[in-house]
C-alpha cells in the first residue's frame, strides 16, 4: 500500500493526536473533549493530513456520540 502523504512521520503523528482526541471524546463525552477533537481534526484537514476515509471516521464518532447523548447518556465536564 502506497501512502499519499508526502511526510509520513508527520501524518502518523497527526493520526496519533487525532486518535487520542477520539478516545478522550468517546470516554468522557464532554463538550470540551468534542471541541478539542473538532479543532484538531479541522486543523489536520486544512493541513492535508487527513484523507477522506479518516475524515469519515472522525465524523462517524462525532455523530455516534452525539446520537447516544440524545438517549440519556450523561455528559460530565470535570
């Protein structure tokens, strides 16, 4: 599989940071964690470091956690 990213180490670092933010949001379910994930993903997209498939994953997590919160899952900002 050939990478479409010119700077593979930078891309892998980006994936690590976004992945950590995804996990944080899925675990904590706070508005702060969501905002951080959105901001990091937006910056990565602008920098060309997230491909279409990776953007879909982030979007799916944002949508899924938001949908679960509509059905009584509580949010706690600590």
